[in-house]
C-alpha cells in the first residue's frame, strides 16, 4: 500500500543516520523507508570517509539491518594466516558482516577470494588467488602464488601453486586437501627426493605426475651420484620410485643405459632388456636384432634357466659365421650351436639382480664370440674349450687391450658345456 502520514513511514533520500556495520557504528546517509527517524523497511545506507566507502542494501528494522543484504565495502580488512589484508568486499552480508557469497580483492590483486563467508570471515568453499601462500613440502617451506579452490581458506580441490622462493623451486598443479598436495597432480621441482629401498636418498629435478606429492605416473628425474656423475630416469613411477617401463641414462661413458622394466627403484630387466642393456657400454656397443628381441620375449626361460629344451625353440642348421656377419638381421629367431671355442677371457659379475658370466671365445679360424650368460660357470676358465648354445644378437666391434678394434658376434648365452 502507498505510505501515508498516518502510517509514520516515509520514503527519504540521503537521510542522516547512525548505523552499526559489523563491529562499528558509522554516521552516514540513508535512502529508503524511515519510521521514527530510523531506517525501517527496504533501503540503502552509504558511508564514506575518504579511505573507506560502504554501500549496504538491506531490509531494516529500527535502524538495524535484518536478514541477508548486499554489502559493498571498500576498505574492508580480512585476516588470513598471520597477515591482515585491506581491500574491497562485494557480496552478501548479515548484520553488516560478509556472510554468504561474496568477493574480496586487494587493490593490487595479490589477494583475491571469491566464495563463502561467515560472520565476516572466509568460511566454506571458494576460489583464491594469493601471491604469498606458504606451502610445506617434504620438510621444506616454499612461498609463491596459489590460484585455485579452497575450503575455509585452505587449498582444497583443484589448484596451482607457482613457487618464487629462489634457488630452489616447486611448482604444482593438481588436487589439494587442507593446504597440502592430495590426490593426482603434476609437479616441477629441483628438490624432489627419491628414497630407495636400500636407504639411499637422491635429491634432484623432477617433472611429471604425482599422487599425494609422490611421483606416480610418468615423470623425468635428474640427479647426481656420490661421485658427482649425473643421470636421468625417464618413465613410469609408483609411490615415489621407478616402477614400470623406463630409461635410466648416465652422463658418463662408464655406465650402461638401462631401458626396460623397473621395480621399486631398481632395474629388473627381462632377458631381452638385460642383453640389450649389456650392449650399451661405450666402445662395446651392439644392437639386438628385431628377430632376437622377439625370440627372447617369447622364450625368456630359455635364458633365465639355461635350458634350450623348450617346446617351439628351433636351431639354426649349418650356421656359418660369415653369413651372420654379412647380414645379422636375417638371424636371431633360432639358436645356434658352436661345437668348439677356446675361452680367451672370462669374468663373473652381478648385474641388476642377476649372477652373470661374460666370455670372449674364439673358434679355430679366430672368429670371435662375445657372450653374456646368466649364472656362474665354475668349471670354465681361460684356455678351456667349450661348446656354446646361444642366440646371436649382432655383429659389432670392441677394442682389445691394445686398442685394436675386434669384430665379434654378440651372443645371449643359453648353455655352455
């Protein structure tokens, strides 16, 4: 109904009133319904003192805002952590306090929050952009910019953190819970620690997938060993360790390149991966033929158990050294038997969890066979004659003790008698 003089309520413009906004009582101007010199009904309160400007639209009762109103407060202060930020709030309010949905931003936009509020404080779900967020990760503290979802002011949900600490760095994009990395994400840092099962810890650069802050998925890690030699692992991870298919490459000529299966941080090769890795040593490099790789993948136990009596395994009839040297790619899908070879060199070593014997042997025409075989050979020494059952891998050169290049057939040994 239209207001009348009898009702005591009238519409006014720029009516001077004192109103409680939050914890303060402010003298300002009111436009709206007034009764008994107090805002009563719908209206807008405006206040300005130069540094602070307030516009509060609400329903009023005896000069007090009731229910949910709309507040614009330039000069509002928000406490976040140990710091107080001054900026502009725009959004819902109850009793003069930000309450409900609202946005707060500083003049420099180094702190922006959009989301839920309660009694003037950040509360509930929202989105935050903050240039000075502190993140604790693996015993270190980093400070940088966060942009993402929060709950009660703490990163929770999806968000990105870009560190600006200095020499060390940590950048993360993914899921959070209560201010920490939780769930899947991606990490880029130069202080990632790989903690191996044997107690060794290597700290270096990591870029890749993580889960709960630990490398999991696909990633690249670069570090140095105790001798200061750098190496890089690229491939699959699980629970912070190399797990799955990967490549470990050293920045040195004194190490093998390991390509294949890793388990809990260690190289755990199949026979095909083992003999391929043995062919990566500098100056003694050979390449396993595709036929040989397929054979080793199909019959791994032939090599692991030194047993050629496996159904389906075939032998190369009338094998000739020169034929293989001419075209190694034609071979490798069958085993060869060389009846008489003289052992020139022999060494026993442990490689990648396997006992292994290395032999260089010659036939009567001084043709050289370069053999790696699983297990130790107690009765075989230099000068002895052996019968070799093996899979030929490649024809290549290696240097002898005088530096002369020697041509040889690289072999994956099966049996030596």
